[in-house]
C-alpha cells in the first residue's frame, strides 16, 4: 500500500513541477532600460543593472519594464528606478558613493516593495469568517464563563 502512495505522490510532484516550468517559461523576462547622466555609459554597469533587476517579472508573474537612471554629481552617486508591471508602478531612489552599491540597494528596495504588495494581495484573497461563525465561536466561551 505504501508503494501506491509513493507512486501517486511522485506523479503529482512531477506534474506540479512540469506545470510550474511551463508557467515560468511563459513569462517574458524583465525589460531593463539603463540611462546614464553625467557619467560615461559602461557595459559593465549596464549588464550589472540588468542582471540585478531581471528577476522582477518572476515575482509579479507577468512582464515587467524597469527603467534605471544612474547619475553622478561630483562625489554623489545617485540612482533611481521605476518598475512597471500592468497597473502596478514601483519606484525607488538611493544615493551612495558607489554606483554598484546604488544598484544593489535599488534592487533590494524594489523587491521589498513588490513582495509587500503581493503579500497584501494574498491577504485579501483569504476569506474572513462570517458573522455566524464568529457568534458560534463566542457562545461556548460565554457559557463557560457563567
């Protein structure tokens, strides 16, 4: 009997992983656009920003567009990013002494905002108990107190 359970569980796991791969393959990668202001555009910075922000569509489960603006003013390294996915728009600004750390902070900030937004959506999906269920739960406690 255990062999049948394991075989059924294994087939369910295999079908679930196949569905997950198909779903993630259907999502196009995030389109990252990098703009440089007052700094020479380097392919290293551009590829670093694209790599750090490329996984945003995986969280949103739809296509995303990210626009990164990197600015240098004397000793100030400044960056801002705007991520758009459907009707959702996320924005972040950071400032440090290194453009690579600016990109890291921007990616972390936007990822945190996206996860918070998705958590709110999941929280709304959960069904709240009806008033009748709440009354039934409160009545046994009231009878015990008397």
